[in-house]
């Protein structure tokens, strides 16, 4: 008997050809819920995001699968993942849902204020010191717009992950993206607590750091962050050594304040703690100028009214 294979279920051909088989009408929200479950990695997270119960989300998926006559999700006690059929549906569904949302958002132009949601992915330091202040002021001006900021240092496909925009360094942007600078050029600061410096002494050059306990950072992809310095045309790059390896700027700052070693962090991130004496800046004459943060968004995708308003808000801050 002919069979159609999917991830964990085989549907017999004669099941699809029986006279009483008819696909039930589909609701748009059930497709959106399916996308949310995959993006969030589970029913509970998707339910929290939508403000409904987990059972309601589960029931919606069950109805959708029954209507389509095929399993879309593999469920275990610990995880939820799309089947092959689910992946195929998602590939076509995501751009279609985005276009539908954008079409609805366009109606906001008929209102005094845009509405909808702006979702942005950004590294922690960029979110803390650049993006969040912009978003807070923006939300006062546009009370009908929701803003969701997800902090993540990994390089991701913002379209695939359902974001309107992302924030990264200028040299990390894909070619098919439109980018606009956020703030001025960046510089790293080398900092340590007074307690650490009393015990271990103060480095006088970047190479002296190799004799110190440095707080290292590992990128989401697994590579270790190198520290780069520049002074009077001389460039120095070191791979720091140390017992502590972390994955976020916030963790590094807390470790430096606690005396766990020397940290390598953005100036904006440490400025207040330096001014209050919790940490001391080192090698300030060796700072290397870096590109600014950039907000980027797809050049080939329709931009929602809410996102257009946010972009205009950023331009007006300059």
C-alpha cells in the first residue's frame, strides 16, 4: 500500500482519499500559535507569550494537526520539535505570516498613532546602554506599540527567528540588510577591582596581562574573545589567560567587582562602577576604536508601521 512518510507518522494514501475526508477550515491564529510553539521551544513558553494557558495552546495544535491530517510536532516530556512536515510548513508559513501582519499594521497609518509589536534581537551591552533607553522614550510617544527586546550575543537570522530588527557591530551585518548606526564609536575598557590590584599589582602594558588572572569570554559559537589594543600606531592582540570563563558582559562585570580578575568590557558598561570606585580602569592609553552598534533590518521585506515609527524615532535622536 502506498504511504506518505513524515517525521514520526505514516499516513496511508487511502486515508486521504476516503469520501468522508475533508480538511477543516483553518484559523490564522492556529498557524500563528504553531509558529510561536516552534520559536519558543515549547507549549508553556508560547502560552506565556500569548497570555493563555498551556492547555489552550496544546488544544490549538491538536486541532490544527487534525485539520491538516498530519503531525506537525514531535512531543516529549522535555522538548517539542517540528516534524519534517512541520519544518516544511514553517518554511512557507513564516514569510506569509510576516506579510499578513505587515498588511494589518499598514492600517495603523489611518490612526493617529501606529500600533503593533516591534521585536529586536541585540547583545546585552547594546540593549542595556543604547537600545533600551531609545525604546523607553519611544514607548512614551507611541503608547499603542509593544516592544520586545531579546538579548543574545549569537549571530542569528532575524527573519527566520521572527524579529523585525537586530543590533550588531557594523562589520557583522549581512549584505542584504539595511543598517543605521546607533550612537558613537565604541571602545573597550580594561578594569579590575582595587582588591585584585592590591594582591596582584597593576599591569603597565597589554602584554603584562598575560601574567594576570583575566576573566575570559566565550562566544555562543564556542570561540574565545581576543583582546585588542592600539597606541601610537602599534597594535597588540592577546589571548587572555585566566581561571574564569563567562558568556555575558553582566557576568564579567560582577566578577571584576568581586575581585575575580581583570575584565575586558565596553566603556559604557563600566563607567558608573569606575566613577564609584568599585573597579579601576587600566591601560586607558591603549584603547582601540571600534565600529558603533548598528540597528539592521531586512531590505527585501515590508517594514511594519510600528517599525517605521521606531526607525524615525532613532533618526530624530541624532
